[in-house]
C-alpha cells in the first residue's frame, strides 16, 4: 500500500499521474500539466453545497453532497476514478486543499472498489505554492542571461538548440509580437506559471544553474511573466543576435505566414483554416493601428490584404514580403534600435546565430567549471 504524498518535488519530477477532484470551473482556472479532471461534484453541485454550507453549516452541506452524488451518478463517477487508478497504479488524487473531497473519493474507492489510492496532502493549493516558490528561488539562486535582437533574427531558433533555455514563448504558446498568436489558444495564466516552474524544477534537478531567456516584455500574448523573473530581466546581461535584413524577412515569411497558415489548416481544416488564418493576420495588423498611424496602417494593411488574397487564391506568398519589409523598416526596427541603445551597457556579446549559440554554450560551461 502506498502512502499519502507530501513530496511535491518528486511528484513533478516524475510526472506522476494525478486526478483532480475539483469542480471543472476550478480546474479551468489553473491545473498541472497532464492532470485529469475527474470531479467529485459538477460546478452546479458544488455551488449548491457551498450555499448550504454558508446557510446551514458543514453537516448539512455534507449531507446534501451525499444526496447529490448518489445512485447512478455516484456509480458512474466511481467507475471513472477506479479506471484511472487501475490505468495509473503509480498515481495520486487530490482536491483543492487535500481535505474533504479527496478524502471522500479515497474512502469510496477503498470501500466500494477495493482500491487503496493515495492522495496528495495539502492538495492543489500546496502544490501551487510549491511551484511559485520554485520559480522565485531560481530567480534568487541561479544565473540568467537574455537573448535579444531585431524582429526576425531567429532568437527562438537559437534558443531551441540550447539545453538550458526557459522558453517563455513556448510555455505561453505565443510568439511574443503583435502577430504572435498561434492557431491554438494560450494557456490560462496559472497553467503558464505552473509549466514554467516545472521546467525550472526539472532543469535544476539535472544540475542546470544558468538559464537563457529571450528578452521579452512583461506580457507574452495574454500570459504575464512572473514578477520576480521579470524584475530580474531588467538587469540580466544581454546577448544580441544579428542577421541580415533579407534573412529576417524570409524567416518572418516562414514563421508568420507559411507555418501559421499550415497551423490553422491543421487545426480547422483546409477551407475554414485558411479563412481563420486570414482573419487573424488582418486582426493582428489592426491591433497596432494606433501605433502605426493612419496613413502607414492603411498602406501596410492594403498590402497585407492583397497578399492574403493572392495566397488564398494561388498559394503564392511572395506578396507578403512587401508589408513585412515595410513593417520592419518603419515600425519594428526603429523600436528595437531604441531598445538596444537603452540596454547597450548590458550587452556582453553580439553576433550571428552560430556565434551566439557557441558563446552561450561556452558561458554555461564556464559557470559549471567555476562550480
């Protein structure tokens, strides 16, 4: 028989299977990667029990809960819990605070299905606190370096070739710019923070104590970088990635046009996917209308519209180069040039992709050698 668990670190390092007994509305606000929501009560049932608790006390609320989850409803949920337990004999169950809901499910599994299944003491709240502390401790204890550069220099490409990267854009499912939305939705804020913390935890368990990050703003799409980390990013040393204008245009064409269209088609099918992709591109341009100004927005927006029409008609994408070049020269490059000047004292190296990659690897090796 396995015991109830309080070793949160090992749970996340092992990717332990977990079933979450919280109501769907609680789960949607934040959960852990790979966790399965098999609630004791639906949202409506939980609301009724909560109202009973406030008006009549705990005993009445428990009685109502047993009435709501009984008969065929109870048998159906018990079957789902038992199926999970049998499929994941190394797993655990938990509720919000490791209290009544997880105890009830644990008891029912034992008494009515003959399954002893451990729960996580402290529940979701305790595990969530542990992960928040994990990120804050890394900020206090580890070495960080940022990779910056003009739009389209391939910062993400470089980062993906390193073992010690914390991919904020990957965890946020967003490319970070005004055109950065993917075909699939971004995670909830809490899910983003949890994924980032687990990434930190696993890398530190492998002995990594220096992390490379892309130089981001506080917001990555709809996800907010944890405050302690963001404050640190305002003074971490910076490595600047450089590339030719032509290469940058080609990379943006690949990532934000060809690959994004393919993403939408993969998710939504050919016709709807292409239509939704075109809508997304036009909305992305509209989102920076005020920053572009009226004349420039109209000109670039018209070029984008014409390029999308041609792409949807024939599949050709070369017309997109026009608005991409205009947006880089007239909007992104001046903005990033200003940012580079403001951060000049923090730049410790600048170079092309291969040079930056090798510099960062050597930098990490020096830290390990100093050990």
